[in-house]
């Protein structure tokens, strides 16, 4: 995984206003069908991880795990973030290929 590429792409998606960060807002986007990809940090609590992965599985939204909350927050220019929802198909597909 080329770390710099996916971080840059996530930053670009943020500047294009195609992402939402935060647990509750991400769940809302999953339910509405707007979320195309969920990025979840590995250091999220067990409760949060279970809640997000269960929602993703029931609504058939792909999700990827990333190293930690600080890296995820840094990519979008904010403090630590545990969950980020990508709302654009193009960004989601490219992020999936970079994170595989």
C-alpha cells in the first residue's frame, strides 16, 4: 500500500467536499445510501468497530481499515478521526484500489 497516495487522494476528496467524518454522520450516510466507502481506523473502540462494520455489511457498503485515527484525521486536515465516509464513486473506487 502506497501510504502517501491514499492520504493525498483522501485530502483531495475532502477539499471537493465528498467526505463526511464522524461515527453518527457516517452511519446516517450509510443508511441514506450516499456512502460509497467507509474508512475505519484500527484503533477504534470495539463498540464503534462492530457498529460500523455491521451497518456496512447490512447496507452492502465496502469498508477499509486504516492504521490509526491520527493518520485519518491528518489526511483530511482535522484532529483524530475514527470513521470517514466517502460519498463519491470515483474517489471510493480509487481509494479501494490504493488500500488493497
